[in-house]
């Protein structure tokens, strides 16, 4: 089915994040979920995923220097990539959900100031 086989399955975290985000976004729009809670959950998840990516990158960088990590059988590169896919997907939906806010800011910042008489 694919041209090449990979041990990284990008479609699984992409689909999970997409379904969860769209379901929670729909619940927020239908007033079942408060907007503050929606923002808190998704911003917190982005922070935790970013920390996970940073931790796994740190471990991969210093794996050969630290004897405790050197013999670990845990595959840090796999989880670093999976965290990256989740983070990019969440970042995409975060940007889309705030698109109008970005446009309003751009319009406000590029508006020429009014002259006082």
C-alpha cells in the first residue's frame, strides 16, 4: 500500500488527535464544554507534548554519555517522532481555531493611526 515501510505510524496519532480535537471543539461550540476548559485542556496537552519531545531529544543527545541511559532498551527516537506528529497536528488545529483572531490582530496592527485635529 505504501511506497516505503516505516516503523513510525504517523496516521494513528494524527487520527486520534483529529477526532479528539474536533469532538471537543464541537462540544465547545454547542456549549457543552466551556471555552476556558477547552483552551486549558488543549494548551496543557501542547505543553506536555512539548516537554515529552524535549526530554526524548535530550536523552537521545546524551545517550552515549550517560551510562544509565546507554543500556536502556526503550526506543526514544520512536517516541520523539510520535510526540512530534501529535504536536504538529495539535499546532495545526490550534492555528485554525484561532485564525480569525490572528486576522483581527493583523488588521489592527496594520491600521494607520488616526490624526488628531
